C-alpha cells in the first residue's frame, strides 16, 4: 500500500490557510504546517496558526523570512535569527520534536544548510524534515501539479508532499480531486514522516549529511554536535 503525508509550507496566509484548514477538517486529514515566522505578524496569522494547532495539525519551523537558503547564506547570526526567532514565536505551538524544514527552493542539495545551521539545529535538538514529492503548485500552468503529484505517489512507497497555503487555496477543486484520487487508489494518508525524509532526529544525524550541507568538512555525522 502506498502512503502519503500532506505538508503545507510558507503560511499562515490569511485568506488562504482558512480554506486549507476547512478542507482538511472536512476530509479528516491531519497535516503538518511549516510556518514562516514573519507570517505570524500578518493580521490574523497567529490566529490561523493557533487554529491549525488546535485542530490537531503539527506545526514546524520554516525559517523567519524564507529568503536565501541557509546553505548559501547561513552565518551564525543569521541562523539564530532565521531558526531561533521563528522557534521563539512558535513557542507552545511547535511540535515537541521541534520540526524544522529548510528553505530549498523546491530542490534538495547542499544549498539547504550551512555548517553553522547544522550545528545550531543539532545543538538545539531539532528534527529536520525534507521532502520527496514537490509537484510545483506555484508554477504555471497551475493545474499541472496534480498529475505530477500523482506520478510521484506511484513512484514512491511513501510520499511527503509539499504544497503551499497561498497557492493551493486557489485550486481547492484540484486539491479535492487529488484527495479523491488518493482514496480511489487506496493510498494511506498519515501525519508522520518516513525515515528517509528525516536527516536530523532530535538533533542526532540519521545518516550522512554531505548531500544537505554546503561544507563537506562538517557533513560527517561524527562531527556534528548532538
């Protein structure tokens, strides 16, 4: 049986996240929202994060500004602001495992984390969550994400699907069709993540990190603080 986990990035987005939450509630789906810290300052942003948490969705950290990936620009001061300040703002809403998803601009590679970011995440006990199904809901033509997502579902045993509050809210019919098709194909929808998409678990490396860190010299798990 195939498995899929829903994740939603870059919110909360007032006017959009509400529609996503309504959909999830109607379909009895539990997901994870990877929150951009500055979005909590938007009018209604904190309320939406509170609602998502209250409805049983997991809340993760997706940096403060979602600007340049930390592997490209990630000095210690910036890392403390991007990760630490967001975690402070999330406070009790954060999942106990302190989920963090790096900004990767849709792809995985050493641009995800700098050595300083990796050290900060390890020392502070974060669980770093990646992805394996990014259908591009932000790309034109917008409706093409559905076929891409389903294609990846067929390729993988367990998909961690990345969608975005701001974009997917304008395609609720597509999201409904996607879920209908998952049900038709008997895909098991869960809230957890496969081990293959966890590169740090509570600060401890789960395997080699050279594919995720810009400086290979610190990519050996033995060199990472835990």
